[in-house]
C-alpha cells in the first residue's frame, strides 16, 4: 500500500491479521522502530524502539477477544472516560471495529514530513446511536517519525444534528522497569481530582510525582509537555499533547491488581498509565464543528538530569 510513506521504495504500512483474525496495521520506520495498531478499537497495541524494545505495557493476562477491551497499549476512551456517564466504562470506541480510511482529509499543518502513517475511521453503528444518539465521524491518524516517535491525532466531527458533548483519553500504558523507580515531572503545583476520594480536588504538593501506593488522578490544566523518568532503565518518556487539557495518572497497585481478572497480581510494578485527556470539562461540538486532540510520545535516554523540560539538574 502506498498511502503513508517515507519514499516510493518504503511503503508506510502493511496489514496483517492478529490471532483472532482482526486486522492489524504495522508501521515501520527505516531505522527499525515500529508501531502496531489493531482495527479492533483503533488501539495501538505495540510501539517498539529502533532496538526492538517494547515501550508499551500489555498485561500477560490481557483478553484479546471482543467485546472485551485489551488491557494494555493505548486504548481510545470515547465518548466517555471512566464510568461517570451512561455508557460502558471508557465508552464504546475501544470496542468497535474501525476501518482504514483511504480518503482522509489532510491535516492542516505540515508536520507530516518524514512520517509513515495510517488513517483510521469510526462512525456510529445503529446500536451505538441507540445508546448515544449522535452522528459523529472519528478520524485517527497514527504516525511514526523517522526517529521512532509515535503520534496520534484524533479528529471528532459533529456531522449533522444537535450539539453533543464527550470526554476523551488516550489511555496510555507505558512500560516501566519498576514503578517505585519512576517519577513524573511537569505536574507539580497543579490541581488534581482524586478518583480514590470521590473526585475531590487537591493540589499537588510534591516537586515530582513518585509512586508508593495506588494512584488514580486527573491533573487539570496541565502543561503541553510532561516527562516520565524511569531511573532503572535510564529512559524518559516525553509526552506532548494539544487539545487535551488534562493528564490522567493511574497505577492500580497490589490490592486493586488482585481484583482485575485481566491483569497479573504483580504487573502493577511494570506499568504506569499517563493519559492525555479531556475529562474535567466535556468537549461540546455544534453541527459541522470538529475537535482535534494530539498526543506525541518520545522515548529518550535519560540521566537524572531533566534537561528536556528546561529544569535545573537535581
């Protein structure tokens, strides 16, 4: 296929089948990085570095059979995040079959140089319209840069009809060496809603976020760039976002892990969810309006010195 490509010799992506027969799209960069996207849910299920190292977490107990969403990768939460609405947990987009969109309108900027990408499309089924009666088109572009950076651009359009509102998250499961060795920078001093105490609002007091118990928070009005530092792996994930004011931070820790059938009891040590999201305030679209939400993930070698955020060395 010649849709997204670096050059005429290097096709942007190939379509393969997963073990359930669902289509998966594989994008490779010339230097060896790769991304795998399942059409079930429009879900990124793998992102590998040039060295072939998997950067996203997937549970060893993940269930890959629809209608169960897969525990890991980057599920798309739409049109609802969590269970604070009338729909199933995290909405229905992550459980629907998406299609490859051969006629996606171009993005209105020029950052597509040197990227291989695939465009996916979700439209509501008749059943979707019964539980959420709104005509939308959801376009998702998944791209891999020459350097192996992963970007996701979501565009949701109100095609025809009354205004509708939705919440949204890229529910990103990052792979980490040991959760107790991880810290997040860029969220200090922010307010957050704590899902462990009825969404009560608190202000972050730490100078960086570290983990020693269950965390389930929505940091509101967060900056466009944050960093997740993994000291043991000497690796930093840089999370860049646009159109997504919130960052959800989640780790189930030991007790919650034991209650989740599709998650290993000890796996909380190897993962951290850091979601670019729009949760606190719903996004409302009038007829014909379109919303865009972007996420870009980079994995860089790190020292304990966080130059990338312009912070002084600790």
